[in-house]
C-alpha cells in the first residue's frame, strides 16, 4: 500500500500556491530566454562552421575552449553559480557545436568531390 503523501495541495495554504505560481512564471520566462540565447549562439557557431570549412580550419579549437572555460568559471564564481556546473554546461554545448562543424566540413568535402 502507498504511504500517505507528505503534502497535498488540499492542505497547502493559498498564499504558498500563489507564490509557487509566481516563481514558476519567472522560471518559464528564464527558460524561454535561455532557449532564445542558445538559438542565437548556434546561429553564430553555424556561421563559424561554414567559415572553417571554406578556410580548411579544423572543427575544434582546444586553446580557444580552454580560454572560454576559464572565463566562464570566473563569471560563474562572480555570479555565485557552481563553476563546475558552468564548465559542464559549456562542454555540453561545445561538444554539439563541434559535431555540427564536423558535419558541415564533411558536406563541404563531398560537394567539392562531386
Ligand atoms: C565556435 C568555434 O568552434 C568550436 C566551438 C566553440 C564554441 O562553441 O564556443 C569553441 C571552440 C571550437 O572548438 C570557434 O572556434 O570559435
């Protein structure tokens, strides 16, 4: 048998539910901003990918990544955000960008062979 739930909305005071709704509204706005910022970042990185393919530059640039990680870790510390989380997030995004750059380069090679 399932135990009694620790809390249920029928016992939760209205002001707490109203505050939860207000905070969730802010979270939804922030999530929307994050998605728009990420889309803008990927638009830029797609252009970088095209430029690199045209100029025969490699998809990844580890020295640039090292500088970005240090910069982001400092920004995170200043903002009281866990720098390890900031680094993991950046690594996750950059990994995807490099995958796109590799695909762009492969397509460019195929097109030049055709
Ligand atoms: C966008 C670039 O390509 C790659 C992706 C990066 C990124 O997403 O910030 C950074 C370095 C590169 O590994 C770049 O070289 O600037």
